[in-house]
């Protein structure tokens, strides 16, 4: 594995990612789902997707947003899992044929029980009860849902109810639901405590978890199932597995499948996509943390050079699949965790994952120097990562720069210093680069 580094920048406060071509080219006709998305939770990269921006009915995958907001309220100290809520007549709006905990107005129930009912039972009465408790009314909570969706970048999503009831203006996409899933595992990981529960009972109503993938894979711990006639069978699945990479000890993937024909099929398809991605992609640390990359000259300040160094490691997901032909998902064997191809002579060959990847980085510095005073967020660099000369990830790094301007006395001293440095071989006005060598 060889990396070529041109330039990088200081620690980022804001990092905007841009997704590029699929790392794994999976033949859509081999996947029994109308739409899907596979993403790596660490790098945020798309591993594979199909129809991922097509708006569809999310069904009860909607409740991921309800739980996300509720858990954020708990994190903020505005709500506690131990809080006991008195159910209001809002529970009477739930129809007899909807998934529910069978709450009655005036009944008392804890937030913890409501979250379990929401995620495991997919209870619509839990959804509206939490919505009313958090925002005062269901319509106000729906507005909050849409605000959170926009904040996460879910551009093709609009919520009209907290339960996932089919409505013309209630829609999302596989890509957007993947964004929500990534936010959940990173910002509100307590969600996984509920989503990996095999069952939950309340008031003698017992419910087995409908995420059948939990039984297929001990590393799976979420996230949510959904079904309506309009949506078909949906599943957001995530799993975390250990790696042999000392830089990335654990790896989490997220798979969203929409519009599958049955509960069994959604689990089977999602589980197979998950295992395929684990086998034929990996995470690599391309830039370590706390590495000095460059120094930018600073004008009109006592600070001569602004140190450009990494504070967090940069992780990239790369493909380990060499053949150029599209992948037939049916050719992936779960037992051997390998794709088996049949040649013209009917000979079966196993495709082994690549051991090395041809990856390089191009980092373009957007500023050649900095002029004091500076008290602002600045876009200092564009990072582009390529595999086999194909762009697989790029992102902008924005930096909060605080540099004070020198006073008049200090400026005179700086002028004399620059005058003498003009005759020196060490020109402090030129950016100093410190290449990153990787083997």
C-alpha cells in the first residue's frame, strides 16, 4: 500500500464529505430489493447503492428519527429514561390494526419502556406518546423531525407523522435513512441497547424482535424494521466486528434495504450485503493523527508560521475486489465468505480479497499564507483520495483560525527580522512541507 501526499491542513472543526463511485459494483438484478445502500460508519463512504435517492415510503424506519430525538433529549438532560409519563388521549388515535403497546389514556409508563416499545415492538402509540411529551404536540414534533432531517443532510426526506403511516408527503430514501442510521450509532449509541433486544413484553403483550438478522449474526445489533403495503419490507441493519488492523480495531457497517418481498428476504438480503462488504472492503488509516504536515507563513503577527497538523486520523474505505465485472450477489457464499465464479469450462474459482491496495492522496492547499488578524473558520484544504486512479472520497477541511495582529512595536521588529531573513537561505515566508511517508 503506497500513499502519495501533497498537502494537508490543521485539525478540522467541520469536515464536509463528498461520496463518489461505488466501491463494489453489485448487479441490481441480483438483489431482491427495490433500493439499497451500504455505508461505512467510520469513513462515511458509500460501499454500494442502488436507487438510493429514490423517494419511498419508509414505514416504521421513521421511528429511528423518533428514538434519535428522544435519546438526544436524554443526552441534553431534558428527559430521563426513568421519567414516568401519563399517556394522554393521543393514544386513542392509533387504529386497531397498527403495531402498538395498547396504551390507555391515563396509564403511566416510563420513557425507558416507551423506547423499548418504540424500537422492539414498533409501537405507534409509543411514537405519538414520546412525540407529545417532547414537543407538546404531535404536529410540533413532526416539525422537529424535519428540522433534524435537514440538519443531517437528509435532502430527500419529509416526515408527516412519527409512526411511519403511509402518506403522500411522508417519504425518505435509502441514502437518507443511512445518514440517520450513521448519526444514531455515532451520536446516540444507547439506541443499540434497545435494537438488539430479542424481545420485549408490556402488560402481558409479548413481542419478538422482527429483525431476523439478529439471529443470523451475533455481531448485528440493530437497527429497525418496517413494513406497510406501500413500502414493502424495509430493514436498516448495522453490525460491528473486530478487525486485524491496529489502527481501526473495530469496524461498523450500515445496510438499508427498502422494498423487499418478505420479512425473511429483507433479513437475508441485508445480511448478505453486509457480509459481502465486510469481506471485500476494508478501512485504512491514510493519515495518522497529530502528524505535522506543513507550516504556513503568517503576515502581520508575532506568530511566524502556522502549524498544519492532523488531530484526528483520516480513515478511508477501499475495495478489495479485483474483477471488473459486476458482482452477482447470488455468487457470494455465506459459509466461505467468498464470491465463487464459474468460468466457460464450468470450473469454479474463489475470488480472494486483495491484500494490498493502490491508493494515493492528493491534498490541495487553499491558502498560501495567513494574514493577521484572523478570527474565523477558514476552508484551508481539499483532500482527494484515489484508488486505482479513481476518486473514492473527497472532503473539504475547515479550520477555526485564531491569530492576533502584532502591535506597532512588534511590527517594526518583524520588519527588521524579514529584512535580515531576505539574505538568509531559510525563507520564513515560504510554506514548509513535511511529506507523509507510508509504506
